[in-house]
C-alpha cells in the first residue's frame, strides 16, 4: 500500500516481508556481451527476492547508458526489463531513481513497466504492520550532492540542459548511442568509478551531506548509491548512512526487515 504526500511516501511492510535495495549495475559496460553474466546474476537475485519483497528500490545506474527517444529505447537488457515487468505486474512495487548514467528517462518505465522514476532524492516512511514500528528513509542515487563531486556537477548542467537533449535527439540512435557509450565507458566523463575508494568519514561528501540534512530533520536511514562502495556509517546514535556498493565488484544489496537494515552480498 502506497500513499503519496508531496515527496514523502508511506509504505506498510506486511509480516514476513522485506524491502530490498540495489544500485550501480552499469549494465552494458564495458560491452553488452561482457555485462551479460552480471545481468543474469542480477535477474537471479530479483527472482529470489520477489517471494518476500514488500518493495524493491533500484537506486540508480542500472544501465551504463540509457536515453529515451520518443519512440526508441536502447537495444538490449531484455532479461532485466522482462523480470522487472513480471515483478511489477505481480503487484510488488518497484521504485527507480535515476543515476548519472541513466538520467535521460522520460516515461518508458512509468508507461511500460508501471515503475515510478525519481530524479531527486525522496523521503519514505516504512511502517511494519505487526511490530507497530516506523522508520524514516532518505533515498537517492547520491550524484551531485554535498560539497564534492565537482566534475560531475559541471557535466550534469550540460547533460540535463533541454537544448543539449534536443540536439542529441536529432542524432540517429545508432550514432548517438555509440557516442554516448564511448563517453561513458572509455572516458568516464559522467562516472564516479575512479573515485570508488573510501576517503575517510570526514572527507566523504555524502556523509557531510547527510549530517547537514540531519540538522534540518531527523531520518533513521540515508540510502545512496553512486560511490560503488558498500558503506555503513553511523551519523549519530539514531541515524545511519548506507552506500549500497555495486553489481560489478561487490554484488551487494540492502535489505530492511522493518527493524534493521543490513548490507548483504549476493553469491
């Protein structure tokens, strides 16, 4: 059951159910063929968790590149899209947050898969039916937040510019997608991959961002992707920052049972 009030959402977790989180699959990188074993592994995970999932959150960069033309989407990802459609059709809600590699979404997921797509962080309250407990979550991909990530912030201004997107749509998809894939995989112009090492809590810009948000309002959990690092950092006695890692090196995912949040490894 989902109720929406501005950007704050309420989800009830039935007895025996859990909420799952994953991010940074970068399907299609470095090539479709090379990423297919990772895609099959991810689809197997989706197939396993659907049996006790109250909701599934995909927190950005599911694809290494994604751009929606008016009548065209990128070729490939059939196994993933089919499994997401199956799970969504079964009644399990899926929430998708765009990342810096798949930010050009404009309706396909909503219309074809019935999956809401968010371009900014959102607040969720998870409420267990039996335990009568409530936990507040602040969820987003994490790109461009806080004092760091300056290179990406500059690129995002270009990539989210309506004029730039209009120009790109005039390229034939065979040309446009090839150029974008080169930029994404070879040059890493819009990727945080090169920064995927722990900087120390005092230098982690998402930690600083979360602490600043805590000054405005309490949240129990801040959940992000983007950094490609599995991280669990206490912000204070009652609030925690989690980075979900990735499905390239770590194969980590988050699971919340209504009381506790854990990072697990899918093997």
